[in-house]
C-alpha cells in the first residue's frame, strides 16, 4: 500500500483555510480527508470551550488535543489516506512536531495569507470568532518562512486558491519545505 499525500495549510484564523480545504475536496481527483485543528478542539466538552472550566485546565486540555491531532496525521497518511491539514501553527513547537512526524511523507506546505486589515474585517463579519484572534496570531504563524506555495486569499477567490494548490500538486512531484525544516532542526 502506498502512503497518502498531505496538503498542509497554515494561516491565521479567518485566512480562508477551511474554505480552501472544502473546495479542494470538491476539485481533487482523489479523496482527501479534511483534518482541522478546530474540529479536534471542538471534540472537547463544551465547558472547556465556553469558559466553564478554569483557564489553566482549558489550556492544558487544548494542548493535549493538538498534540494528539499531530500524532494522528502520520497514522492516516501511512494507511494510504490523502489529507488536507487546516492548522494555525502559532507555536514553533507545533511546527517542529508536525515536521518531525510528516517530513518523510509527501507534504505540500502552503502558506495561506491576507492582510491584517482583511483578517480583522472577516473576523468582525463572521461573528463566530474572538475579536483580536487573527491580530494575535498574525506575527506568529509564518515566522519560520519556508513554504512550498503561498496563497493570498485577499486577492484570489477560494476556487482560484484551490486551483493553484491542485496545479502545484500535479506539476511538482517533490515538495521540500518540510524536508528543509527537518534538516534545519537537526543542526
């Protein structure tokens, strides 16, 4: 059995990762599972999500869930599943963990960006996000600076972004961002 392929989308909250993931599922020839950090966090009991539990307990629970998600990714890929990872790598440790777990697989690492002003506008319009979350994450998620592809959702529609990813996936059989990041971690 051959391993699956990983499309790993990293960007702030409200950058468009989930919309792109869902569009990719529609246009890709093979099935891809949509693995979202939000979906994993929403598996927690509601008291951990609505402030019903102490902040320290919530943070600890969320960190365990995220670590568990990271470790689930290579199991899915090793079993032959193609996956789209929808993540906010706001901690360097999360990136390093994902790189160590996935670098030996085919991973297309995609930066999903748009301006801070646009993120703030989307956050206000959506109404389902904590105002200021994108602002907090903005200078954290892309600090490592190495990607296979960058997608700007401010100037491209969701379908256009998905088509750019599909084109890159098919035209370039070798992706290097995760491998380069893994080599850098070994120094």
